[in-house]
C-alpha cells in the first residue's frame, strides 16, 4: 500500500507519515512548504507549480492520498493565484471560501485515479473522547460551554470559520480567513478570561479539513489572556497532547474535549 501525502505547513503531515508507516504504508510526499520528510520520495514545490503536482499525482502508483497541514486561507486572495500556470486550476474553485477550494482540489485528485482518504485514518492516536484534560470546570462553565458549542457549530455550518472566542454568554471573536492564531490575538485585545472553542462543521467532510489544536494553540490562548481551550471530541486533532496538557496545567488553562 502506498499513501500520497499532500502536505501543508506544521507538524501534522509528519504525524500522518508516522501513522501511515505504522500501518504498513510506503509514503510519497508533495509539499508546498519545502522541508525534509521521512518518506520514500519527496517533491518540494512552489505554489505556482500546482499543475506539476497534479502531474505527479497522475503518475503516482499511490492507492490513497491525504490533504494535511496548514494552508493559509488568505492565499486564495494572493496575486500568486493569478499566475498564468494556475488559471486552469483556479477556474475549478467554487468561490474563494475554504471548503469550496478544498472540494475542488479533492475532486481533481480523485479524477486522477487516487482515492482521497481522511487524515483521521492515520491519526486516531491524536483524537480524544469527551472529557476534561486539564483544569476543572464549574457547573456554570459547563453550561456556558454547551451553549457556546452549539453557536460555534452554527457558525461553522455557514463556512465562516471553525473557531470562536467566548465569554459570559457572548461571542468575543469569530475566526474567518485570518485563521485561529490571529483571531486569538484579536479576542485578547477585546476581552480577557475567554474560552477558545474549535469545532468541526456539522456536515464536515473529514477528508478535507480537520479542526486542529495543540501546544501552540494553548500557549497563544494563555499569552492573550484566555482561560480555556475547548475542542470537539473525536473529530479534532490534538497535536503534542502530553506537552500541551502539562503546559496547560502549569499555566492554569482549562483544556476540554467536548460533545453536546
């Protein structure tokens, strides 16, 4: 079995590679953030070389492919997208919302004979069932989280973003194209003692876009005056969980895997 990993930035592609190898897969990587990978073959490309990536996919003998890693959604509005080599590719986008772009990319991969798989298949060790992982929730905080969780799911269903900042019955900030990190900074400028909530879309295609939290998420929440990180149980990837939970306990940040 062979897996083709189409890698964005961050540690998640490496985790997928490790998980795939543990299941007996050989791995080939196409990366748009050039670096080293523990894979049998690596293609480090520039964004304007996306057509070459699809040629590699056509010629690959991979059984499955995954899209994994951080890609800045603002890239869709970059002048790079007007590069002559990308015009045919961009014409397949359904607008510039993240899911429209990812769906188009997924379709183009499968048109080339490679089945698109969910990264969750290779990352089950980084998902958690419902429970409090750090800190202790009061009964009032549990009620607040339950209400905020439902609102976050509604916002996610509109394809606006997967994260909100919440305090005392109010949405402080909503993630959009700027991404979670910038939203956390904005929330910290507006209020302190907020909770960050991250959820999956109600009709999430788990092959295309998984919610992800980790050590850096918790650190940024702490540094910007937040008091907790809540993520959707069983559908969110939690990177560096041991390190993140130890840090959260030390700093007094509550970490919760939640499901209503």
